[in-house]
């Protein structure tokens, strides 16, 4: 069991393939959770029920993160339900079609920034005043292992998440005086969510799998729960003196 202040971890994208695994790890690790979803209400309810089954208080909140008003409403609901948000875990993001940068449609590019960067910025602005009042808190974003080794055709994901890397550093610098920390988990190829959907769409094939495995030190895909363990560490009191940092959960991608 990890240790946390009172309140909940607020998981944006908590009903997704990776987000649901993070929720499970936090619930089993001793934290109450507030799950924010956009459209898949049934899946969000399943995730919250699993947390309740683990003995934790869990709530579900709907928001489209491209709307700052929706984000603010979800934050207010979570605070009302739990009394405090001790951590924000940012796992929201659109499907990233595998394309070279030169072939990436501008509308997809803009939408990705609206969801991941502008959405996270709205969440930070909504939660930081609350965390200051409560004596601190933690932000954890999901970045990309491509920040260390460029993956062909996944550039939109890398570029977008790199923006949030800088926001994490800014929050760590500006808010540390209030006991607010910010860190990121760089995500490799995870056997959940986007990998499954891109495989279904035919954008990932056996050649891609073979080529990617050659870049891994550990010859397997990661799991959502392994991403959750890194998030849990950053959000917990065990990492109380860790801020502005990142952990790459990538199986040694590109080493």
C-alpha cells in the first residue's frame, strides 16, 4: 500500500485502456479515485465499480476535455464528492493514427493539441488553486517514450506530449513553493487501448511488431498496470521530494 493525503486521485481518461489499469493500481494501492470519461459511460462505471470492489470510494464524472468549462465542472464535482483532490493523473488523449508528419491532417493535429495540451492546461488551472489551499498535491502526465527515440509515424503523439512535458516542468518550478509536484511517465508500447485499436484498423501489422520488438530490451509489450505503478509512485507520499522528473516505462525502447 502506498500512502496519500486524504481525498482522491482524479483520473482524466480513466475509462480508457491504460487509464482503467491506472485506476486499478491506485485503488489497490490505497487511494480513492474519481474517473473522468468523455463518452463511454458503461466502461467508466465498470472501472469505478472495480475500485469500489477493492474497498475504495470511487466516483464517475463526464467531461469533454476540449471544453474548459467541462473540465472545471468535473474538478468541482470530484472535490465535492471526495473533499480533496490529492493528485491529477492525465491519461486523456485521442486515437493517434500512424502517419508521417507530412501526411498528418491539420484537423487531427489541432484536435490532438486541444485534447491533450489544452485539456491538461485547463485541468491544471482548475486544480492548482485547490491544491494550494490544501497544502499541496501532485500532477502526473502520460508522455511518450518517443521523447527519447523518435518513432516513425507516431510523431503527432510525441509532439503533443512533449508540450505537456514542458508544462510539467513549469508547474514543478512555479508551484513547488506550495507543495505541489509534477512529474511524467513516458509510455512505450502497451498491450491496451491504442495498440489494440490500431491493430484492428490495420495500421499495425506483423512487420511493425517485428521491427518494434528489435528496439526493445525486454521482448514483450508493457501493461497498463505497469504504467499505473509508475504513476502511483509519483503521486504517493513516497515520492514527496520528487518533482519535475520522468520515468520511461518502455521496456528499454531504443536503448
